[in-house]
């Protein structure tokens, strides 16, 4: 098995790259999705988040992620507190999912905050997806984020240089989808497939 961390700044295109790797046969684990799951009502993470941030982040009995985001992206201490609740639970769940993969599997963990959490040593390889800042902002605007929200989220993340410093491969997402597909296929064919076929 090869365990790979896929990282990149917000709006760079990590999810699309993960989908392309999945199409080639990789097993992909989305840390953002796991982060949502571990704070669902009925999970221990839910009670811990409410204990820290209060009932005002609730909407119809569930955690309103936009309200929570508004708090943590304005306050570094609040963001650290949330990460200290969520990250260990996400790691535990991701480890369980990885353990279910087959012997020759390529398992890709999509982890936006890999550099920030110093998690790179848990993986055989690290791939970062990068894009110019204008493209990233445009993509985030189409997702419904406001300009000030985008700037706060970008500022809260590691820089491109920091992500590249821990990465084995850099995928540039400044072109069209076929260009992205060619980069993913190149890594798959030239770097990953022969490792699992040994």
C-alpha cells in the first residue's frame, strides 16, 4: 500500500485532483468530509464543539458550519481550539479507513492543513495542488464565499512555499481540466503504479 497526502490551498482544486486519482483506481479519503462527520449530532465531537462555542452556533439542532467558520476565522485561539477537537478524531477515522484498503492500494488522504498540522511524516508521499491566487479567488467566489471570507481563509493557511517545502510533487492547476488530467496521469503512471506492482 502507498499512503499519500494530497494538500493545497483553498480553491486550488484538491477535490478535482482527488477525483482524477480515484478514476485511475486510488482510494480517496476526504478529511473535510470526515471533519463534518465527527461533529455531527450524536458524536462526541458535537458535544465538545458546543461546550467550547455555545448554542449560538446551532441551527435547527445542528452545528451551522458558516456560523462556526465566522467565529474561527476571526480568532486564531478559537480556530486552534476547534482544530484540537476535530483533528485527532479525523486522524483516527482516516487511519481506520486506510486499514481497510487492500494490500496494493494507493490511498490518498485529502488534507488541506497538512503543513499546519505537521502531518506529512505519516505518509509515504505528499502531493500539493497549487494555482495562482486570482484563479483561487474566482473559484471561491463561485462557491458563494464573500471576498473578506476568502482573504481570511487564505491568510489562515500555509503559503504555497511552505506547502511545496514538504511535497514530493506539485500539480499546477492554472490551465484546463485536460492539462490537470495529464499531470495526474503522469504521476500515476511514472511514480505510483510501479510502486504497487513491485
